[in-house]
C-alpha cells in the first residue's frame, strides 16, 4: 500500500446507525477486492474482526484461525507492540512504515503496512491494517546490490582505470585505479567535483590543446568509439579507450578505460633496440635451443662462420664453435651452465682456410618460468685485435720504448725470481749497475735525439756482452741494470771487463765518431743484499764509487761505501742546520807583501764544528756541499760575512783586501752579480777591497757567459784572482782575454821548493808569465824562510802560509797586525794601478 492514497474516513453516525457487525459486513466485500492483505481490528478488544484472502496467503493461515485472534500475535517488532498499546490507551495515530510479520509457520515477512482508524457509529472504532508484501522487492534489491558489488569488485580488480559518465559528461562512477593513474587528489573525488576532476586531467596532459580537441569530438558524437594515447607530465603514458554506454538500444553515457602503457612502450622500445643490437652487434650471437641446435644467428655470425644463416640454422652449435665433445659441449662447460647458468672462456676458432684466431665465448642458459632450459645464447667476440693490443700493452708495460730492453717492472720480476731460485738451489747471482759517463754533455751539446741514438747503440753493445740466461734492463736516462744468473765475483768481473772493452770502442752515429765510457757497480747475492732494493741500491752505490775514482771502470760493492754515503747524508743535513743556527765561522789568513813585509790582505777560510760530528775539515764538507748544491747558500753567507768583517776592520783603520773563494755553482748562478752588487751597496767597504778567487774550471765553462760576468764584476770595482793556478786547465788564451788581476800559485808547487826542481821551474814560470801579463802573483802554503827567499828572488809579489801565521779569528787579526807593526798599510799595492 506504499504510495496508495489514504482511504477516506467513513462516518457511521448517520441516521441509519449501523452496528459493528454491519460495518464488518459492509467492509468485507471491499477488502476482498484488494490485492494487498487487509485485516480489520477491533479498537477496543484489539482483535482481528475480518481478513481478506490476500491476508490468508500472506500469513499462511486460514480466515478461521485469524478472525478473533489478538492482533499482538502478529506483531514482531517493538514499534508494533507500542502502537497497539497506544491503541488500547486511546491515543493511536495513523501508522505507515515497514515492519516484520510473523507467519504461522514462524517465518518473518518484510512488509509495508498502513494502519488507519475508522469510526463505526455509537462510539465504535475499527482499525484497517493494510499490508504490502516486500519480500520480492527486497529480493530484487538484494540481487541488485549483489550485482552492483560484483560490478564494483570487477572494476576495482581490473588493471585499467575506469571512468563512467553520462552523455553530458557528469561522472557516474570510477574505480581507484583511475584515480591512481591520473593522480587525482582525494578531495576532488570525495567532493564529487566533476569540473575539478576534468581540469586536473587536462592539466596533467602534456599536449593540452590536442587533448581538449579530442574530448570535444567525443562529446559531440555520443556513438563515437575511440582509442588514443596521452603522455602525462609526470612521465606516464596512458592509453585511453572510450565506448558509448547503451540502455535499451539507446546511448545513455560513456565508459572510458585508461591503461598505463609506459612499461609496455619501454619494453617494446627495448625489444626493438635489442633486435637492432642483435643485428648490428660486432660480436657474433648464436641462439640455440635446449639441445644446442641453432635457431637464430646475427650477420656477424655469418661472417665469423663463413656461412649464411640458412646453412647455420638447425645445425649443432658445437659444430660452429670449438667447445664440443661430439654434439654436446665439453663436460666442464655443461657443468658450469647447470650450476651457474653461464660459462665464459677463450677458444681458438678455425677459419675455412685452416688459420685460427682467438675468440672469447660467453655461453648463457635461458630458463622459462618453470626454470626449465629453453635456449642457449653464445656471444662470440673475435679477440685478434684485443690480443695484439694486449701484447702491445704488455710490451709497453714491461719494455723500454726506446731501446726495447726490459724496464724496471720486468727487471723487478726477474730479480725476484732469481732470488727465489737462488734460495731454493743455493746459488748466487750478480747485479751490475751501469751509468754512462758524461752523457749529459752529449744531450746538451748534440740534442736529445742524438742522445737517444747513443742509448740504442749502447743497449746493443750491452746485449752483445751477455749470455742468453742473463738479463739487462734500462731503468731510465742513461742507467742500465744487468742480472747475471749463477755468476760469482769472478764471473761478474769478466762481464764488467767485456762491457768496458765493448764501450771503449769508438761510436759512430750520424757520421760522427766519438768515444764513450761507462762506470759499473757490482753487487753479489747474497753477500751484498738479500732483497731486490738492497741489491740495486748497493750496485748503484758501487757505480758512484767507480765514478768518484775516475770513471770508465768498475767497482764491487763494499759495506764501507754505504757508510760513506750515510756520512755524506748526515753531513749535508748537519750543514743545513748549522747555517740556520749560525754554526759556521770564518777565520782569516794574512797575505803579506814580500817587498814591504806588510799585511796587504787576508783570505777568508770557512770552519765548522758540529755538536754531534765534531770539527769537520773543509776538505770533507766542501765537496759534499758542492755535490748537493748547498755550496750556493753557504757561499753567499761567506761573501756577506766577509764583506761585513772587512768593513769592521776598515772602521778600525785596518784597510785590507778581503779574498774570498767562489765556487763554480755560485758564480754561474743567475743573479750572482746583482746580489753581490746589492751587498756591496749596503756596505761602506770599497769594492776594490774585495777580491774573488776563482778556479780555472770556472773560466772554461760557457766562455761568453763567463766573460760577461767577469766584466760585470770588474765594473763593480771587484778584483779577480785565479786560485790554484797551474793545477787545472791553464791557458794563456783566457789569461789574455779575461780581466784577471792576480794569480795564486797552488801550495802543491810550493811545498817542495827548493828541493824539487820541477816545482821550482813551474813556480818560476808562473811568476814570469804574470810579470809579462802585468798581473800580481801570490803563493800559498809558504812554511819556511827558504821558500820565502826563493819566491821573493823569483819576483813573487805576495805570500801566505804558516811562515806568517795560521789562519786567525777575526778578533785576533788586528792585535797580530799591531804586534808586528803593520797596522795602516798603504792601500795602493797593485802594480797595475
């Protein structure tokens, strides 16, 4: 009766004054004609007065059992019980609602019921109860809900995003996958903001203009079926399929399905790329089935095998590659495939012409989802160029590029092997260290290219002096090392002499003939070292000792050599520390004029006493300073200190010429003249009171540069003397050309005068030559009056030595001069002035 208009109220208070039975009799035919179940209830007794047939069917009971029955028997809900209690209290209102009825069989029936009151006159009242059975309706609703739930589950379980709209575009439904694919915010979905969802989708697309045109075309054509692909700004690529939705043959909306094809496109791209790589690969690729029969090959395979693809497909893989034992791969390969799924190794592949070439084969097993082998793929790389390159790299890594001899790395391996062999067999061997003498002069004068040719020729001669079991290596520059297997001291000496003899033969390179010597150091295993480093170091030490002894010879290593080397290192370090801590001092040996017996000058002599090493003679530490280059800062200090001291004497009235020795390294140093000029400009000492003593070796090095420096010094006013004249490369040419003021006769020509006639003749010759060239002469090392008289008679100008006095401390020289009455000696002593 849901939706049925409430029946009009009937007034039984008419003059006819029907009774209750008359009312029932009047209503019975009426309710029988109704489809719905109806029964009449006495308001006072709350008993059923009448029912229709539909009520009997609904309640599964008979009229006889229902009429007169309390209506409460049919009530199954609290609402019904409360209603009839209100009826008993006389305050019931009409009722329309769903409820449950209990049938006689105990079943509950869902119904829609309406209860209305009817007056029957004389105060009587009847309630008409109309019942509509809702069971079928509920069943339909339940089925619909089930269908909807199944549809929703289907939509949510699909991998595609689904969007359903009506013809106007209003969103009627979607699944979560749709929201995930488009990244739609939850707020837009919960608020049912269709416009916001569409805006979000449009703004997510890369090509917005095309997207909107497609949407417009779809909406303008309700029957359009379309498929397109859209790239989103987030990087996804979506495929959209749109289909019209029909109801009873008419379009009522549209269903959009969206699928993420980003991975599929990437996979397709990779497959396409893989196919391209397969075809274009420079490596041969064989694809075989589980039984190792070829199913596909790439073009490189055809080139490698020298056969076309049609001839290769179907053939055993082992027939094309040298990995077989019959028609199966060798057992080790199959075991590796079964265990690791891959095997890799190098093989020697044969060509049709019978030649062979190296190949690298990588064999891979491919499994299906059930881990059953379905394919084997062989990647074959021709290693011909790689092997050649590897051999070349190995050659470059282990050989000297210039001479082709083994290099330091290879030498290290061979000496290490020789040590192991010697320890096992109890035999020794020898290591020879070779260095070319004065090779730097060849490079400097003739160029490095010419020097390289010399090294190549030297290498050839060295190899010619060795046995096949011996090894030679070039360490770099002009240094070579020889390894003589099983050689003792005698065998090493014989080899060294062969080397010296071979190198003593003149060399002819580019039409130039010249001679070259080598110095050789020898270390023996195990006497001179049991490690690689010790052997090479000690052989090197012995070689330097050979150079110190005159070059062009060989020396065996002796432990004292290392002690000497260690001493030199200690001395070098101590000298540097002493210069920082003012540990050096100068003493001064007076120089006397033979004609006046007056002191005319003093030579500055360097002295050093170390707290740990004690007093060290200049003859011991000066060579080390020259060897290490420390002579330059040390010599600068001597010059500055000598100028300061001469200035101090000058202030006390003792005008002396200060003689200072200058080393070759100091003299040729860039900026030497400028530094000296600066020191003199900062002093009150007259430049003419400073005399620089130069060795003859300085004058013959780079003559033009030397002459320019000497002229610059003379321009400063500094006087120049040649020290130890006659012991070096004495030449009248440079005496004539260079601006020299004085010659010093070396003590070696003075000590044996007058007993040695040769020394007398040499001293006399030097003096006469100086007189002829208008140069002053001074003799050093004069120790007795006989020597003094001889020199004075020969015409010598000045002397110095123990006859006068040993070298004096600066504070002792002034009292010495006062004691012999020579203070205030005249300054004009130079005969050339």
